[in-house]
């Protein structure tokens, strides 16, 4: 009886969903895909744009940099312009290139205020690369990361980061903070505008890591923050290893990049190849080396598609999908020891579930053709991506999880060495 109701609910929501056309624009691997917050799926538009770029390369060789329309030479600027409204940025405030990790190094090298306020604040649940980048940056400047890295732990007894704890840790020696818009494990969304404003009063700029919100949350970066980095392979569906992005508010232009490279030159002077660096007047000064045109092609296709869908509609859809999933889990899985970690009132794009056999459970899901992901020690993340997932997928994954839990099928996976986590 209850199952029939869930099915009816899922079907009704899929049928009346204003973005029901969007998942059709993507390729779907077999089974149920819940890992769009690790790697978003491939759009038909991305594939078409890559094929076009391959044809351009075949037909033009190096002349493609100038003779394609638009020229490869300006693709970063073109795509950044399409991306800007999705992120609430103004023209010239976003650039693309390299990886999130490299972009973070670039931002640290550019905006670290120096020895007067050397400490860098970071949250205790930060994605490892952010922590490694900040530590190695401090070491490279002759500081000891043990002393100069200020780590804000999650509130005791919870897995949540609080604004109060962040602010309390920002003393007069802290000159910069690196924080996530959405915590990668728990899916907790932090109040970016509030934290940015409060830290600004203490003279601490924040580099926001938007990896888990770019293409998901309708950010108003220009109105709310100064600095950010993000990846484009999750909710922006740019493809494996697609270029990262950076946001620098106009009030901080022009900027002197800490790590200069010729691709950060002002476009009109790049091929004059001056001996000294003459940077672009906006965020594009942060670019370093030659961008990957094939990666940019895929990103261009997906970003165009997402811009057509509209970021507000995508976020509304994401929140409906995760709310449905949250309800299903609470009603049907908590009795088997599953705990919902993600706070419903501050939810990003995924639901994190804790279970003492989480690893075995995630392997059992894989065997049942579901792609979740697992985060040590006990957390399964399920991300119904707003561009590709359907309400019936949420019901499907909970049906499978309930079956695995009721029959304790996870036991068969307790000793299995995972090949991929
Ligand atoms: C919050 C966060 N920051 C950074 C990264 C990864 O950085 P990169 O794109 O350099 O591999 C990830 C990857 O999942 C992430 O979730």
C-alpha cells in the first residue's frame, strides 16, 4: 500500500516536472547514477561540441586558434561569459583553467596578505586538496603549517560546521580563509554571505570553494563575496578533468597574479610576447598556460544547456529531489540503522547517510547497479543531480537499499577490498 503511494508520488512528480526534458539531453550509464557530485554525466551537446572541435583541429591545425568561430583563442572568455549569470557574476569576474587545486594555489599566491597576518583559516571537514594546498603554500612561504593553519572543527557531537565557530577562530593573526559553500562529505550548505560579511569586518577575505555548488545553487557571487574557486566536472557537467574556475570580484581588479603565465596576458598583447608580464585587466589575469580546447568544448556544450534550463529551476528541482529522497530514507531506512547526516534546512545537492556498515553497503549498492559514493569511515553520499536524475530514480535507490538492509546483503561485502571508493 505504502509502496504504491511512493510510486504514484514519484511518477506524478516526474510527469509534472518543468525540467523533465533535461535528463533526456544526457547519456545515462546503465543502472541508477547517484554520483553527479563526483562526476556529472555527459550531455549530447557536450559530445557534439567536442566532435566539432575535433573536426576544426583536423581541418585547421594551428590556425584553429584564430580561424574558428569563435576563435579557440577566446573560448575561455566566451564560456566564462555564459557561466557568469549561472553564478551571479559580472563580466570579467570569472576565468577558467587548470584544476581546482591549481586555481587554489593561484588564489593563495595572489591574495595571501603576507607576514603581518600569516594565518589561514580552514574548516576541519575541508576537501583534502584544499588542506594540502594551504599547508604547502604556507610552508613554501617559510611558515609552519602546524602553527599557521587554523582549523575549525565541526561542532562537538555533530558533523556540522557552525558560523559561530568559524568567526570565533578568526583572530587578528588570520589573514585569509578557505571555506566550502557545501561541505563535500555531509552536504551541509554554509551561509556564505553571512560568513563573508562577518569575516570581512575582521579584515579576513574568504576564498570559497564552490566545487559542490557551482551549477547547483543560484549564487549571487558579485553581490555576496569577493573570491572563489570551483570545478566544472560535477554539477556543470564539463567532463572528467574539465577546467576549473575562479571568481574575483571587480573591486579587486586589476590584479597581479601570484603565479603568472602567458595565458594570463591581456589578449591583445599576448602574441607580442613582451619580456615582462602584461596581465589582463580582469580575472583572466589568473590564467596560466594554454587551455585544453577539447575540454573547453565539452564544457561549452553543457554550460549552454544548463543556462537554457536556468539555475533557479535547477536548484528548485535539486531541492525537490533531495527532499523526496530525504523523506523516503527517514520513513523506510532509519529502522535499519541508517542516519541522515545532511541537515534538511541547509542541504546542498546530496544526501549523506551514515551507517556502521556504510562501506559494505555502498559495495552492495554497486553490485545492484547503483553508483553512489562512499566517504570514510561510514558515509554514503547520494546525489540526485538536478540535470540528470529523476524522482523515480530516488525511489529506485531507496527500494534497493531497503532490500539490501532487510536481507543484510551487505554482509557479503564486508571483507571485499574496494577497487574505487
Ligand atoms: C570541495 C572540493 N574541492 C576540490 C576538489 C578537487 O580538486 P581538483 O579539481 O583539483 O581535483 C573536489 C573534488 O571532488 C572537491 O569536492
